C-alpha cells in the first residue's frame, strides 16, 4: 500500500498543476441569481419535516441562502483549527520532505477556502456565523492527540464534501454557489486522500500501545464528535435569520425527525465506513 | 412552541439548567447534582456537550451567546452559569 509520504509526492504535483488564485478566480456579482436555490432543497436541514412542508417556495429559497451561509461558515470555522494544526505539524520531527511539501499546499489551499467562504458570507449573507465551541484542555495517551486531530480533519472535510458534490451538480442552484463548491471539492479530494492514509498510519502506529480503556474512550469521543459536528448543521441563528420562529425548537425537531436521522446516516456513510474499516470506530454510531 | 425569554424567575432558570444537564449527562450518578457541582471537572458534561448546552442557554436568554468572550470557568457550575448569562438581563 502507498505510504502517506509516497502519496504526498503525487498530491504535491497535482496541487501545483491546479494552483489557483482565490482573488482572481471568481467574479463576485452584486447580487446572487434571483429565484435560484442556494442550498438544494433536499440538503436543507428542515427538509422532510412538517415545518418545511408548511413553507412556501419563497420562504424555502430564502432559508436555503441562510442554510448555505451556515454551511460555508461551519466549514470555514472547521478549517481554522485545521490550519492551526497543520502549521504546528509542518517540519515536525519525523516528517519526510514530501510530507512537508504537501503540508504547505494543504495549508495554502485551506487558507484560500477560508478567504472564499468568508467573502461569500460577508457579501451575500451579511456575516460569517460564529462557532459555539469552548476549548478545554485534557490529557491524551501517546499519539492520541495526533489521531484525534486527523479524525477532526476527516470529519469536517468528508461531511463538507458530501454537500460540495451535491451542490456543484445541481442545476437549480445559483451558478456562483455551484462554482465555489466545485473549486472546494477539487482541493478537498486531495486533502481527503492524504488524510485517509495519514490517519490510518498514525492509528496503526500508536493505538497498539493504548490501554483498552483509552481505546474505548477514544471511540466514544469520536462517535460523540461526529454527532456534535452534525449539530452544527442545525443552527438556530440561521433559522431566525430566515424569519422562522421558535428557532431552538426547530433545531430539536429537525435533528430528531426520522428524515434528518436518515439523511445524516446517508451523508456519513463514507466516513463511518472508513472509521470502521481502520478500527477507529468499532461499530456504526447513532447519529 | 415559544422561545423562552428572560422574564423567567431565577429559580425557574436554575431548574431548567439543572434539568438539561441531568438529561444530557453520561455520568453515572445524577442524584447528587446541585447548583455547586463542578460540571466539567466531575465529567458531568464534556466539551462536546457544551456546544449543545450553549444553544439551550441562548434559547433561555432569547439572544445569542458569543463564545469568543467566554472563559471555560463560566461552565464550572449552575451558580457560575447563572451569574454569567442571566444576572445582567433579568
């Protein structure tokens, strides 16, 4: 099997071939296309619930803009600690030259994504939605923090990529929105390829020395992290911005509704299968 | 279904905070939980639970919480939570 270092050589070559300039790639129009969708209806967090059914098309399309703004914001917010972590790992002891070279591209591309999402949200949604996370320090077993870091990378990117792919293909969606999702997907495909191999190598290297309690605790954390990451897609502020009442209750409704549960299961299938195959999870988590 | 605002009495807010924590904790013992219990130190809630808890607090306050301005110590106990999020607005 190809190592992360061998893979990094190919990915660096691809990143250089597809190098792009975030400041000159998009023509930012004064306004988005009227009457278009911004998030495809099937990806709207309330889709399939009675509340969604009761909205008229204008309300649904308005909600789709705030859903998209929330999606871009949560990816941007997820990329902030990702870049921080990648920079921390640049030239770390034990890195090969090809891995360092690729990490430079990884950081560069993630930074461009944040520029792109920030520009879109500020122009058309009026803000970047803040995150609600509180960082608490904790003790880790040897290598556990490394493994957890790449798990977080994989979760934010795999879930995001499910949306990117669906949005870029959807002809009902505004052209600029589709373009942004396409650009993001092309870079993310490389990041995910690297993350998959790098994470599997780290887990194989460190987890054999973890106690049974550490491994069980780690798996519990990972399942909880995946669940919590999905929670970000049901942002009460986004519902309020779309003019919907009882925003917190809407979040509870959408998250617990069978349509939402089924959607999260479908959209998480790829990342969950990877986690189970590598042993990072022992079983499918409830989402 | 209506969003709760801070016209609630202190005792009602404290009860709602307590009930939310008891419902969501994975900790084994729920009976000894009081307004002084250390929520994070004793593992009553995890950092991942806090995101959900902040959204619940926002629904009680009727306005968003800016977590950039919050120190983790705010989540020490029901007493510190009440002081940080509800004393200025009632």
